[in-house]
């Protein structure tokens, strides 16, 4: 596999995911979380399936029941559980902290691959994981240590559980039968997952909390459209492409880089300060990601 192409996709995925946490905070200030994410993923699923049809009109994969059954199971973990808990927990945390907690995904993936499938973890991968996680500690440690009383336990638990469920779902995605067309695969999972999210949204009375037409300003509309198309359609297509051509650990390395994006956007948009620790952690995290990607990619080429 072309290393440059792999890095371009990972970096693009990281940028879109990191920036999406800023959009999430803006959207959730006005729209109930589960409803906002339900509509987000149903639209995303519809768009991805439509695009897949435009590029491959002769395909019959969408009619295969096995694919829909697997997509349902994956949707429960990735969308209903993973993103549903992000939506719920992000209400109680800043965009940066939410993204930082989400960065534990690669650690869960590596752990589950070892415990469930008994995959041997290469020494360089262990080093990469350790370095990447150390970088995250450098980045988030002072914030947590300096203001732990300001962190919501509900928010922290929701984001960590979300990361765990996303790891399970992404591993399962790489092990079961899905359409060869990665756009169709992503579309089926997100359409089902978004539909499932609508159930708890209705049951918890979120429909009564929707903003009126007069409350929808341009900032909210632009943020929501950005979240759907730039923060969801593009990264999901890239994520499923990575799962198809590489491994679950490689596909999830975006979770290391995305928090850096969220932190810097917080500085640029919200005027938050960027310390020397942020710069150091950025370098450390990127070194860790490079080791993981290099090791896993070399294994694929053997």
C-alpha cells in the first residue's frame, strides 16, 4: 500500500473528526443530542448509499440480507452506542476534553485484538501505543489535574464507554462480511445506526425540546451542515476505506491526532491558550501514530 496515500487519508480523517467536536458543541447548545445525531447519521447514510449507487449502478450488494444484518450489529456499537454516548457526554464537557477522552480508541482496539483474537502485538506497536498514550497524558494531564472538580463524571464515563464500544464495532467491521463498496458499507451502518438513535430520542421526550424555526440562526445551520457533510460523510467514507485496506488499529489512529486538532481549533476559535506542553504532546503523539501505522502497514505487505 502507498504510504503517502495512507497518511493523507489518516490526516484528513483526523482533521475532520477533530473539527467536528467544535461543531458538535455548537449544535448541542440548541438541538437535543440524540435527535441531532440521529438526523445527522440518517442523512449521512442516505448520502453515502446514493453516492455508492451513482458510482456502481449495477451492484446488487445492497439487496443482500447478510450485509444488512452485519450492518445492524455494527450500527449498534458504532452509532447507537459509540456516537450516541458522544452526543450525550459532550453536553457536559468541553470539545477538547471530549476529543481527548475519545483518543483512547486505539488502546481499546489493540487490547481487544489481543484478548479476543489473540493477535500478537508487535514490539514497535507496543512502543507506539505507549508513546501515543503518553502524549495524550501530557496534553490532558494538566487540565484534569488543575480542574478535576470541573469535569463531569457522567461526561467522562460516557466518552470512555463510547470509545470502548467504537473499538468493538470497528474490530467487528473488519472481521465480518460487508459490501466491497466501502461507501455502501458506511452508508448501511450509519443509516441503521441513525434510525436506532431516533428511538431513545423519542422515548426521552427530545421532540418536545426542539428549537423553533425562529431560534435557528446561521451559525447553528452552518455548524450542523458542516457536522453532517464534512464531519461525518467524509470521515466515515475514509474510515471504512482504511478498514478495507489496512487494519482496525491503523484505521483508528485518527483518535490520537483528532484531539490535537480540537485543541488548536479551541485556541483559534475560542481564544484558548496553547502551552509548550501542547506542542510537546503533539510531537510525541505523532511519533506514536507513525510507529503504529508503519508496523501495521508492513505486516499487511508481507
